[in-house]
């Protein structure tokens, strides 16, 4: 396989894993209190910025199943894209937690406030905490993979 084909395959597989992890626990993937297991992959733009494509595409697909419909497709996908772009600028794996939780907490919190008239700051907080938990799982997993020079990291670094 040439490099372009390998890159496309890797990006597609990561998007599919994001979708599978998020849809697997679908009731928890939407709403005021939410946690998507797929968000554990938000560490990947820290490893390689190209994974912004995978995570944005995966989020777009998952949001197609959202009870909020196209509103969630627009807001949620935008939140993931913005968070990934900021994560790509991080120089420490643990800093990945900050843009992931803040961006998703704010954008998705505002979205839920506008659609359901939920309390803004509480909703931003609950979405942010759910994001923090999911991404923290990813940070711990990838920290140890990187620290131990696991072959998966070499495979992911496209």
C-alpha cells in the first residue's frame, strides 16, 4: 500500500472506532449529562494532527443519530473540530484535557441550553465533566502507550 492509501485507511479506521465506541453506549452519548467513550480518542491529534479529520468525521456520523438532529450535527461537529485543532497545539499530553473539556462544555452546553432551555452553566459543567472523564481515559491509555514505546503508537503516527 502506498502512503496515501495507508493514511486514508488509518484515518477511516479511527473514525469507525470513534463511531463504534460512541454508539455502543448511545444513551450516554447525548443529552445534558453525556459521556462518549469515543472521546477517549481525542488524544490522537496530539500524536498527529491528521487525526482531526477522523475525529471530526466520526463525530459528524455519531451526531446523525442524535435526538437533536442537524442541530447536533452542526454544533457538536464544530465543537470536536475546534477542540482537535487546539489539541494539536498542545505540547504535553495532559494538557489535551483542557481544550477538550472547555470547548465541548461551552459549545455543546450552549447548544443544549438553546434547544431545551436547560440551565446554561450547569449544562456546560456537566458536558465538560463528561468530556473530561472520557478524554482522561484516553490520556492515561495513550500516556502509557507512548511511555512504553508501544508499537501501536508507531502505527498511529502517520
